[in-house]
C-alpha cells in the first residue's frame, strides 16, 4: 500500500498542476447576454454602430469579453464582405465584367482593388489571431502596427473603388454595386476603429526634479 501511494502521489500532483494551468490560461466563461452587451458597447464607439452590431453581434459567443477577439472578428467579417463584393463585380457572368470599352475598365479596377482589400483584411485577422504577446510587449506593438497599416490600406482601397465608380461610363452603376462597396468601406472602417482601441494607453511621463 505504501509503495502504491508513493507511485500515485506524483502522478496526482502532476494532474492537479496541469488542471490549474489549463484553467488559468482559458478565458473566463461569460453568458451570451454579457458577450452581446460587450459587443454592442464597443460598436457604439465606431462610426457605424448599427452596421457593426449587425455584423458582430452574431459572433459575440466566440468573442466573449475580449477586445482583441472582437477586433479579429471585425477584420474577418470585413474580409468576407470585400471578397464577396469583388467576386460579385468581377464575375464572368456579371454585366460589368463584360462591359469593356464602356467603362468596364473602371469597374474591373474596382473589383481588383476590393480584392486587394480582402487580402489585406484577411492578413490582418490572421496576424491578430496569432501569438501577439502581452499588450505592453514589443511583440504586441509590432503586430498591432502591422494590422493598423494593413487595415488602413484596405479602407483606402474601398474608398478608391468608390471613386472609380464615378468614372464608370456605361451608365450609372446599379445601386446594388454601390451598396456592396459602401458596405465594404464601412466594415473596414469598423474593423480599423476596433483595432485602434487595442492601442495601450500611454503612461504620463513623470517629471523629474533637477536639483542644482
């Protein structure tokens, strides 16, 4: 019995330590109502709170109370919107894709620009979902800077696409195209706003007295 006790004790201690580590590393569980409330509060800080809520409230269970997971979800949602918009404009069956010589070049440029935005947003979501380190670490600052740069470029791409639509010579683009591009612009703006909220607050510099 004594020998069995000595064999089992280290094993039980190891299991206990592993369980403690797992519980410490896993995020605290929150109710769906708490997660939804968190997403709604964060969306109110963006320029398009209603569009933000429509896009991100369904993702609240996976977001929990994490600002980083919320920003990552917004980037992923924006990437999906941009990819779908580009595919819609540039589809071979689309009247826009086959209207070269009547402004189709501008429409093709718009589709390509939005496709580039989708790639940038997807890359941003992947970067933020990786090992970014603690908020105060140089690693986090580097990753956040990358994401801010890419998301900002994606927003510029969406704005450029809207500008190119004004040069479409084949008649006014259908309202559905404008609506899709505007949705991409808004989604990219929402994602960038939530990413910028991850910027750690700067500590005020402490004044040092100079003794003569």
